[in-house]
């Protein structure tokens, strides 16, 4: 090997050493960072896979629960307002477009084996989510794509107001409800009916009591007028209490009586004074004969007898 070749070789070895001293730490750090990021990514993937597995398990469990729950509900229809579907409320009746023979609502057999319109249980979406049970209806008219439903209970105006509100929210109709829930609903309807009857009786009693109160107030006004006076009453000769009132008339008569009593007392005192004065005069006259001369006793005695 020539001297130049040896020099180039040594320069190459020295350069590689210098490069390795500077490059290896940087590459090692980068490798560690990539390994750490890869490990974290793998942990995230494993956690996501585990979450997906648990969610999938929960979803299957919920689907199974829903399937078991819906065994007692039979068929169901979700009716939203559109050009071909919707629910029109006519008093307590529902006209449902989109619920009919062609959509699966079929007649049922009655006790005689004849076809009869089926019963339908209605639910309505609430603004805050979920659905509330409206009640059981009987299909009175069943056409190909529509039906008219009549409630099987006595509907109150407040219930109809709830149905009419939020008309854009969908309805759900079912042909069956589970026996336990049906019994509970029937019990609630019975309680509601009893409460409605109690409310009607209470309201009738309130109306009756109000009428009695008004009559009592009218009688009180009449008695007040009899006691205190009624300027609008027709005067009756000799009966001033009809206009002036019993109490003012009694008060006026009492004042007249008191005035007469004062006058009577004054006359009694005058009579008493006159009587005392007379007695005094008589006494003095009786004393006069004793003062006369004795020669004329017979005449004086006769005068005294005449005075008595």
C-alpha cells in the first residue's frame, strides 16, 4: 500500500470515530423516544381494544335484555309526522296515518271466532327524551294505511292538551303490553277514575257551599238592613223601623222614653213638694185654734172642723 493510501485509510478511520462519537448518542436517544412512543401507542391500542370488547359485551347484553323485554310487547310502529304518516287528534280520538292493514296492524279474533279490530297501546315522545304511556285504544276504523283509535278510558281535557302539545314529536304504537305492566296501568286508571269522581264530588260540594255562602250573605244583608236601616225600602205608616232600621228606631224610642221619664220624675218631685207644702199648711192651720182666745172656743173649734 502506498503512503497516500495509508494516509487516506487513517483519515477515514479517524473520521468514522469522530462521527460515531457524535452520532451514536443522538441515534440512541431517538431510538429510545421512538420505542417509548411505540410502547405508549401499543398500550393505548390495547386499552381501546379492551374498551371495545367490554362495550361490545355490554351492547350484546342490552340487546338481549331488550329482546327479552320486547317478547311481551309484540309488534310496534314508530309514527313521525311526514307526508305519508302522522297522528291527528280529534277530541279524544286519534287518526293515525301510516298504521293500517298494509303496515301490519291486523284484526284479531273475538270470542265468537269473528275478526274484530285490535287494541293498540299508544306512547308519545317527551321533549326531554324518553316516552310516556298514553293509554289503550281500540281501533274503530281499520283501513289499508290508516286507522281511527278510540280510547278505552274516560279521557280528561288535560290529557288531550298534553297530546296536542309538541305535535312534531313522534308516537309509538304497540299491540301488546306485558301482563304485569298492564295490571299496573289498569290499577292506575282505576285510581285515576276514583280520584276524578272524588274531584267531581268535591267540586259539586264546593259549588253548593258557595251557593249557600252567597245565600247566607244575602240573608245577612237583609238582617243588616232590618237592624240598621234600608233607605230603599217603602215606608210603612207607624212602622219607622222598615226604613230607619230596628236599632235606630229602638234608640230613638229609648231617648223619647228617657225624656218622658225625666219629665215624670220632675212632675213627681213637684207633686211631692206641693204635697209637703199642703201638709205644712194643714198643720199650721190646725195650730191656729189653740192660739185663739178661750171666750170664743166654740167658734174656733167649728172653724177648725171646717178646715179639716
